[in-house]
C-alpha cells in the first residue's frame, strides 16, 4: 500500500490507495502548492523525484507552479492541453484533435480572422504525446464485457438500432428547452427508417431537458 497525498480544504491529508486506484477531482477541494513542494523536496533524497499527474484546466496552475518551484524534484505530466506554455510541463498528453486547426483541412475551415485566437498555434513539441481521443477507461476488454452484458436486451430489438447518448451543457453549448425540441425533431425524422431507439441520459443532463425530451417523445409515440 502506498499513499496518495491530496489536500482537502485547508487540511493536509493522506489517503490510502489500493491497487492503483485513484481519487476523482471532486475529492480535491483545494490544493496547497507550497506544501506539496515542501513534501517532494523532503522526500527527494530517499524516494527520488515525485511523479505529478494533473488533468483538466483546474489543475494547470497548480501543476505548473509545482514544477516551477521544484523542477529537480518532480516530473509533471499534464493531461489535456493546457493552452499555454508547454515548457512548464515535463510531458503533455492530449488528443490529436486539439491540433486539428493546424492541419491543411482545418486551415480551410477556420476563418483567417479567427486563427490567431485558436490554440494551440504551434505544432506539438517533443514533450507532447498525442492520443487518438480523450483518455478514458473504455478499452477493448471493457467493450467486450459491455457487449456481453447488453446482448440479451439489445439483440432481440428490431434493427437498425439507433443509440442516442445525451450529455450535459458546456461553456460552448447551453442546454435549454429549445435544444430538447431540436433533438426530438431530429429523432422524429429518423424514427420511420430505424427499427428501434434507445436513449441514455448523463448524470449531468439537466432534469428539465430529460423531462421535456421524454414528454415530447411520449406524445409522438401516442400520435403515431
């Protein structure tokens, strides 16, 4: 057993970690950069450099500050493109699509006036590792298990089967009732040509969107 050192509130806490498990960002309420730097310096002679793995925009300032204050005592990996000086991290892991605007096709699609505002503006450097997509846990083994779990329910359904996954709002996509109507309208256009439909909502899907979507779909089914 090893200990993952996290900061919760204003209290410096050590949480036991078993079998390479990890804690989500929701468990880390506030990070104390100076305490982390002190810790990695104090343990360097005995344990060597500390590996710091950070993910998401909320961790960028903490990770870059730790490397700035203790460059010889840490190796910092930033997952997802930080959108600014990559030399402040030892390694950046980010999807290929982050660099789409720099490709020939991307240059044709992005108006010249907007190019200066789109980051990154430089090709990936030697400390950048590109992945096919965003990192997740859905490997081939997980997909096989999921297929087996859902086979009994999905196999008998009329084909083609349309699966609709509805997530939650982002900074660039606000979820409102108009979006629910637009979604159902698009679904209605394909209902006549598909065998069956299954809809999955995310835990981030606003309740009003979920309720409204089901209500409209229910009305369509009753009228058809």
